[in-house]
C-alpha cells in the first residue's frame, strides 16, 4: 500500500447504515448511534483477526482492509500489545516479587514506556531492582543517551514532566519515582481496596493526570501485587472521548465511563447483530480497558473511513504508518488470568 493516498480519498468497503440507531439501556436511557458505531465493531473484529492470523504464522498481509494494512493500530486487547507484553513478561514477572520491587520496576518502565530505554538501563546498570538502583547513575545514563540524540520516551502518549526543577524531563521523572518510593507508595497500593483506590493514589502524585494514573493502575494490576477485576473501573482518555463523540450523536447525558461500560456489556450482542465473528482472547471477553482503547483506535480509523465524522481535536490524518514484520511472536499473559495461548 506504499505510495497510495488513502487519506483524502473516499473508501468504504463495508456497508454503512443510512440512519442512526437507538440503543435502549437498562434503566431507560437511550443512546443514539452514528455510522461510526458499527465501524467500531467491524474494526474490532478485523483487528483481532489480524492478531490471530499473525500468531498462526500466516504470511502478511493479514487483512484485505487497506487502512489496517497501511497504518498502525494497537491490538484489540491492551495486554496483547508489544509494550504491554514486554512489561508483563520481562519487567513485572522477571525479577523479585516483593511489593516494592514490582511497583518500582513497573513505574520505572511505564514512566518512559519504551523498551529500548529499559534495555539501555539494564545494559549499563545491570539487573534493575529497587534495592540496588542508583538514581544518579541512571540519570547520567539517560542524560548521555539524550545528548546523543536517542529517544527516551514512547510516542504512544504524552508524558508531562513533574515540576521538580530539573532541566531535563527524565531527571524529573526519576525524582518523581524516588519520591513515590519514599512515600511508601508500594505499600499503599498493595493495601488498596479497589482499583479506583489505586487510581486515586497514583493521581495524587505530580504530573500523573487521570489518563496516566488509570493506565498505570491497569499495569500494576497485571502483577500479583493486586487482584482486582479489570471490569470494575475505567477512565476514558482523550482519544477514547473523541471516538465516543464520533460513535454517538446522543449519549443521553451519560459520562464517558458509563458509555464504555455499556458498550462492553453489549459486545457479544453487537457482533452477532452485524454477523461478525470475533475471536476472544482464549476465552477472555473484552474488558472496559479494551473497549476504551478501541474507541481511541476507531477515532483514528474513522479519519479515513468516515472523513465526515469530526471531533473536537479536529485531526483528519493518521500519523503512524504500518510495516508488516513477519517475525515469530510468543504471547504470555498474567498467570492469574489462566489463559493458554495456542502457538
């Protein structure tokens, strides 16, 4: 698909409904959908099919959809994404399992959210543990890498810098983590009664807004440190809010979190209605965090598929191109989920 210009062209492989639909929720609320709502479910089914085709060893391309073949989209299940897989397997479960160690490694990784940054620190400092970590040496390693022109942070989302007075963002983030550890954050997280409590604790630290605090809470919940159901709490990020606005012309006054919960419960019914075959993650149904991410991804997908659907941000293009890399992949999920990927 290189050299083609999908963005700015009219491309509509799937039939679109001519009228909005009403969805009546328990309690009497009525949601009114737009054509993007059906695209949400078609996108989920197609993207999950790509996941399983690639896993089976089939050669690319893994889809006939030109948008999916041309642009990068996250997996339907958040835990299946490359960075989440690395976090779960190589960061959370590969190392000491005391609460302070799990918390420290998880937050250190997620503050940068970049595999290469973690591996750089490991290469220069040795195995990363809370008990042996030297903040000054880590800062020097990252500072050198920055001055050499290396990227330290993932482009997946914006990481605001806490205002601790340092000239460089990475120094401020290391200081944030140092202060969290000094504040006994691991113990407080381990003592939390709900996933919302974990979110609120993380939200109380400088620069961790609603979106990052929620994402970090989900990451910590992959570990044995926490045992909460992912379905109990969700926070919509900016991309998800934009996707929701494109999928619904009337949300009946419901908040974005309530919309995500409603859509999560409707998943099986909506796949059936549209005649779509959706493969779950070896029996694990879509969770609110996954449906939240799907709203973000359909916001991007609709920039090509539904150029008439606009959002508050006004973005009309998808930035990240996709290049298929047919390399073997091995998936591994939190053992407590009891998933058994068939490779």
